[in-house]
């Protein structure tokens, strides 16, 4: 199991990287007149940021830095479905607050996944 500090660091790094990616993408798309409403684009980009990186690499960009990865608690589970649930639950505002009450957030609990250290 990954430490609370590494999970917090993952959140901070991924939030910063997503913000940069989102801002650059939105600036490019709105400057070229391709987009006028950034809300749905940002939500879709957020989903793709986490889902694709965790599906193909078992880690988001921040998890490369902290040497942690996402692991299915049930190896027979459908990886794509579990990661889609994990990512969708992250979109809920209460997910970040769930860490005040449990060691694993809602996105881990409801998707039956966990963040673990690569050294474990």
C-alpha cells in the first residue's frame, strides 16, 4: 500500500500537470475558434488523462515520479471497467474529502483498486 504522503503528492503533481495540459489545450482550441465551451472538453480530457495512463501503464504521470502504481484488488476483474469506474468517481467532489474518513478514497473503494508502491 502506498503511503498517505505519496498519495497526496500524486494528487498534487497530477493536478498541476492536468492544469497545464488543460490550459494549453484550451488556449490552442479557443484561439483557433474550435471551442467556445471548455467545461465538457475539460471533463473529457480529465477522464482520458487518468484512464489512458492507468490502463496502458498502470500509473498516472505522478505515479512515475513517486514510484507507485494502480493495482486491481481482484485480478479477474475487467481492467477497463474498474479503471473507468475509478476515473469517473474521481470526478465527484466528495472523492477528495473521502480521505478524511478512510485510508483509501472512494475511487479506490468503489472500483476495487488500490495504489501500491512498486517496491512492494
